[in-house]
């Protein structure tokens, strides 16, 4: 009789010990008791699972980083590109993540791929290259709405890389080069226009004050003398001395 009691006691202790689980701070335990989902997930800390009666799943509440593999996309202006992205999300309601969808990680990955193709297919190539932030916000909004019934919160979606066909890359390079040349010509023309305007102003001043022409003439002689070692002869106008003569008078 004592042996039976000891055996039963050992079995009970073994069952109790087998039901003890430790759930980390960033985890929750979703428990099904006789097939019924328990109202609240358990944890963190030490929890007890009734052996042979309870079934449980461990769910992490940390942010999950998921790569969205490259997707073949035809943009709104009929350009074929490959686009990949990265998805950041986390489980906020563990019971829904387990009970509402089979394998929420796989479901979220597939949903992200289809959403990426459908959303970017409505954007022209120029917008896809220049409006990344707007596109990321749109993807995040759509995915967050669709995963909400699964207890998942999508915090961010980032388009990582847009792979263009070789012919499109060459065409864009030519377009960029043409744009740079256009800007260079515009800047050069603006510089010539400003220089001509200043020269016109200087001509008006010289016309009003003839003495400035003589001063400019002397300044030019000084610059030539300082830059060249050879002797240079310039004809000096007779009236260049009139100003000095008038001053002496």
C-alpha cells in the first residue's frame, strides 16, 4: 500500500512539474483548455499548464523584421521593375494571432508581397523613384488595416531597392546628362546676361564721366606692364593730358 501511495505521489509530482513553464518578459502563452481558447494569455514569469488538458503556444511580442523578396512589378506607365522591401511588425494581441490565422508569419509575408505589387502597380516610375516616403506610408497603412484582425500591428514598411532594366537605366542616364547640360547652358547664359548688364552700366558711367575712360586706360597699361617683361608701345591720345593740364591751371 505504501508503495502505491509513493508511486501515485511521484506521478502527481511529475505531472505538476511537467506543467510548470517559464515565459519571458517579451513573450506570452496562448492557452487552449480542452480545445477552448482561454480569455487572457499567460505570462510573463512562471505559469502552470495542466498536463493532458491544456495546449499552449509561445508568442513573441517583440518587433519582427521581415524581408519582402523582390517582386516583379509593372508600373502605371508600363515599366517593368523589380522591387524589394522590408516590413516591421509585432503581435499586439497574441490570442488573435493564434486563433484568427494559421501561421501569422507566413500570412503576413504573403500579404506584404501582394500588397507591394498592387500598390506600386498604381504608381508611375518617376513617383516610385522620387516619392519613397509617401509610398512607404501608403504600404504601411494598407498592411496595418489588413493585419489588424490578426492582432498584428505593422509599424513600418520601407522600400529597399528598385531594380530597373538596363535599357531604362541608360535612358535615365541620358536624360540626367541632358538635364545637366541644360542647367549648365542656363547658368552660362545668366552669367553672360549679368556681365552684359554690368558692362552696359559701366558704359553709361563712362559716357557721363569721360575721365573714367582715361583712368581705365592707365590701369590697363599698368596691368600689361606687370604681367609681361617685354616692352609694349601704346599710342597715347593727346587729350589724355588735358585733364592734368586743367588740374594744374
